[in-house]
């Protein structure tokens, strides 16, 4: 969601009282990100305007109203908050672009365990088996939406080649929507509609389609159990490419996403997620992958993350429920050249520029057997994050990765609260702090203070410097070449998205690096792909200057503390003065390093 990476920072803020987590609903032109949002009783729901028009949220029964927000230029993060203390179904609308009876820009918040179905047909139970019935578009139905509305559980909606200028909302469970040609069956939002396909029902699969030019998301599942996206292409959509929120038991595979200012692929607010992302490609996005408060049997494997501003960025945030982000696995991925200043981004994601894998406040994640090359910042870094609460990266395992060519450090353990993270068996040249694997090895006594603060300072510097006019427009990103079609789309069996995770029979040990890995590594070593950002000796000293200065200050202070002073001297005054001088030098060194590495 709206990552608060810009607010990474001060240790004192980590000591603030805990604030209950909430969930975020974005207001765009002219749609809410959550058409149906399900939350527990007592949840704080935040409305934030990311559009260019004035928006608000007004209860259909008049019980509450958020402030009118003029536009995102008024400041990201502005909007209103409503706390829902009683179970029920709460309908709301924008008084400028919707109606209280649910027309136009409108949404529903379902609070607590209450019976609600988004389908106008009422509650429909999912099924496990296909019905054998095929609904054809446009031969039998002129639009995809018309066919989806007519479908029954188990049906296949088969969509012929063509550009379909519509937004599809799915409220019937256990259907499969399939295009006959991934590159020629296209849902076009024309920069006026919210989503390509939004799925509000369980066990729905979408296959072999392209979604482009939507104001929000290309393909979007929300609040469901059972989902699958196969052979999908999402191009130049205004928020996410392929996205599952508050959903579990899912699979994204053999898919592609580009031109998304937030992230190409997103999994958010689920634990346990029981979800797999495999064999996908993300490029020219703000982030390749973003996963807020998502974990628990969540596997991101055998995929390519390239030419984004940053590669893989899971995070712990209070704008979604159930933080922190925890217990996810990122394995056998090819992550390279994620320093793309021409890629779009939301402002607060833009500052993650130049990082391959960034664990932002993650807990007990595993990062293993990845190839991470050619990043201006860090190859793999564990760092804290601050939203309304502060989350340090804790007990993460980073092992057996090939990490080379990073401009500041291949491996980094950064910021206050970076505790118990282990680094072992990685093929790398540089780390911050120095000797990271020696001190923070998985079998070593992990020193909680062996942590680098420059990475944290770097993000603060970038946060203060970034401006919207520095970010390219997501609507004008390059279109990809044709992508591989699913085998035999006309005759392939219908696979209902039930028991998806179990049916995948996922074996982490069997996950293989993408086929292009060897050629990419060879090209990088030959200097024909990206460049080697590894600093020389002077650069390595600068990269660790603040850490070395801190060690020097501590040694200096201990020497002064135990040094015998003259009888007429004021020993404690001198010792305090020495400590103050050392602290000033340390802060100056830290600031200078952060300014150097934080420049755009």
C-alpha cells in the first residue's frame, strides 16, 4: 500500500506508544480502491486521496463523513479516518462522484462476522468441479461483464481476441475467465476506469489476458479464499499490476507486470497467506514486488525482477491489518538492475531506489538462493520502517545468495532494532557494517549493535529531496514484447481455484532459478549488462565511515574514562567533553555519509 519508507528513522520514535493497526482505502478518479472492504470490529479505516480531483467518503445513512480532500497535491496521507466499533454492513459514497444508492463512486465496508454477499444474486456457494458450460465473448455475449454476470459456478468464460473497453467485476464464485490469445485479448481501461478485472468472489481464476491503462489495478482479488492468475499481462496501470488483498490460498504464475507506480505484483494483509508467486516477470515498476503485512506460507520463487526502481520490498505497515510482515520466503529469484529512474513510482516508494531486496521491518523472513546483481544501493538489506509504529527487521535469514555489484553494500543490516538477523554462505564482496557474516552469521552470537545507520539516514535524505516532478508518468511506460500464451487455450481443462495452495504441491527445495540466469550473470561479468557499482577501497571506507567512527568514539571514551587524571583537573568534565566531541564527530560522519549515498 502507501509505504512509509520516507519515515524510516529516529530511534526515539520507536519508543512511542503502540497505535492500533488500521486499513487503507484509496480514493482515485473516480473509484475507491476497496469496492468491498472486510475488517474486524474496532478497525480504523483511513481514506486517502491519490487522485487529481476532490473526493470524500460519506455514509449512505449520514452517520459519518470524511473531510473533502482537494487532490493528492494537497499532500499524500491526507484524508480522514473512521473507526467502526459495531459489526454491520456500512455503505458509503463520494458526494462529488457517487450517489447514496450505490451509483458511481461508492463502496461497502463489512465489519465483523456478518453475512454479506457482493453478488446481486445473493450468496452463492463455490464448487470444486467445472460445469462443462462455456460462455463465449463476443459470440454469445457482447461484453465480458455480461458473460460474467450470466455465469454460474463452474463455468468457463472464454473471451475472443479484441480490445474490450470495460471494467469487469466478478461476484460469482468458481468461474474461470480465459482469453484465447494473451496478447490480443485486451481489457483497456482507457485511463478512465478503475480496474481491469476485480474479483470479489471465492475460487475465481483468470487466465491468458492483458489488462492495461486502468486507474487502479490490472487484475485485483480482494477478500477471497482461493484465487489464481495465470499467463496474465498487466501494463501501465495506475496502482498495482496483479494484486491480491486480504486473500488467501492463491497462485500467481507465468505472468508479467510493468508500468505500475506502486508495484507490479502485490500480496497484502494476509496471514497465513498460503500463496505462491512463481515464474513471473516484473519490470519498469516502482517496486517489482510489494507485500505489506503478508506472510505465512508465502513463497516468491523462480521469478525475474529487473529494471524497477527497487526489486522485492516486503514491509510492515499500520495502513493494513495484522502487522508485522512475517514468515515469507524469497528463493531462487533473479533480481537485477533495479535502479530505474525512468520507472514510475508513488512518492514514498521512490526513495527505495537502487535496492535489490529490501526487508522493511520484516520478521522471520527467509531470503535464499537468489542472484542479485547491479544495484546502486544495496543488494540485500534488512532495515526498519516507521509508520504509526516502528518495526525493526528481526530474525530474518539471508543465506546462500549470489550478491554482487552493489554501490554501497551487497549485504546490509541497517538501523535501530535490526536484531537477530543472520547472514551466511552468501557470495558477496561488501557489507555494511563490515564483517557482517562473521558477526551476524547464523551460528554466531549475533551482536544486536552490529547495525548500519547510514542506510536509514539515506532514506531520510531521499525522503526530504524527492518531488513529484521527478517521477515519470506511469501512463507512458514502454509496452513489452508479446508474452508467451498458455498452452492450448481453446482446449485446456478448466481448473477451478479451489484448494490452490495444496494442489500446487509446492516444493521449495525444487525451486529453480529462471532459465535466463546464467546468461544474465555472464553478461554482467562481461560488462555488457548494467555495471559493477562495487566501491573501491576508499568507497568502502566511506560506506562504513559512520560505523567505524562509532567504534572509535566508544574506544576513545573508554580510554578517557579509565585514564588517571591530574589531582587538580576536572576528570568528569573532561570525559563528558570528550564524549560530546566524539558524538558530534559521529553525527557529522553519519550525516555526510547519508547525504552522499542518498543523492538521487
